[in-house]
């Protein structure tokens, strides 16, 4: 597929409307050479070592996100890339993302397949926004924020310390992540520090704290041995305020970034315990 034939999904309202056949310039020759060396490397077992190799190969370059995407378009059907295990495929591109000057990485490419492991070790000051279809293990070990409007494979945002926000479709979200917010279609969220969820039903487990935007707080009743609603007006107001900001972000990633900029797992748990104390003190 030529660069001129590359197509894109329509972005949500609030995003710059892409041309159906937007043209990317040819990838930088030095970046191509570095990628070729990475593709022709001897097999490395650990993802971290493969990522460090990519970092070393672009050490003297100043690549941009656009160049990273040009590279993906050009090499998307290269057998050296497609034969890699999904949790290794995006490591070179991740290194380019992380070294690029851009703070927002908008992934809107319609590629021939869903590659995995983009946004690996994303720095704290950056945000990765997916608008299309990506594979497994994207956003692993990210310190920055991750936002999904499209479709992701399993373990989106695994072991991340930023916010993982999903409006789209996700096989599973988080897994040892700090703060996960699910407002889309997600099958599973487990082993995360904090989960806030709405949208469709979601299986969750191994969580230190979870709360629904749409249902009242529940507590375990020792007598009936069942969960029972325990309405807390202050907490419901708190959650409604968070959700209001998040809903603005459903059609505009800038609003989504603004809505999560001050959120973190520690703050939400501290706010909950403060509100819980206020509710009981007034009871």
C-alpha cells in the first residue's frame, strides 16, 4: 500500500478532520536505516532489551510522531515486522514516540493489521490517544496518560502509573495499573489499584478500590451476606462531577485530557475516605 493510498478512520468530533487520502512524506532515511537495523537484529528475549536497542539506534536523531507513522505505513507488511510477537512489534515506534517533541500522540492509522506494544514506557508528560485499532500490551509501563476511542487488544495500559481511560472497545484494560476509567465496552479489568466504570458491564477482580458512575455505593451486609446499596449523596455528587468532565471528552480528546489531568489513584481513595467520614459524622 502506497503512502497516498493510506486511509484513516473518521475522528470523533472535536478532532481535526482527516483527509480520506492524507499524504505522509516518505520516512526519514536515517530513521529507516535505524529501523532496518532493529528489524535485522538477533533475537532478543526481553522487551526491555529490545526497547533499549531501539533507543540506542535513534540516539542521535530527532524524530517526530509523523515520521514514526510514515515508518509504520511503509513497513506495515514487511515480514520482519509482521513475524514479531505482538508484544515486541511496537517497541521501536514507542522509542520514537518517547523521543519526539510532541506531547500528544494521536494514533489514527488504518494499517493492514493491529500491531501491539505502542506507547511502551510513555513519559509522564505525554498522552497517547488511539482512534483506530491497536493490538495487545499497548501502554505497558506508561507514566503518561492513555486514552482509547477505538479498539485495543488485551492488557491496554498494563502496569501503567498514569490514567488509563477507555471510551471504545477493549478486550481487557489495565492489569496492575494505577487508575483505570472504563466508559466504553470492556470485558475485563483486574488487578488494578482503582477502577471507575460506567458503560457496559465489566468483570473485575483483584482491585483495591472500584466504583460505578451509574450505581449507588454498595457495602457488604454481614447479616444477609450480600452487597446492599448504601447511598452516599456526597460521593454520588463527587462521581457525577468526574463523569461530567469525562463525558465532554467522549467527543474531544483535549477535553478528555483536561478531565483527567488532576486525577490519580491516591487522590480518589483519599477523597472517598474523607467523604465516607463526612457521611458517617452527619448520620
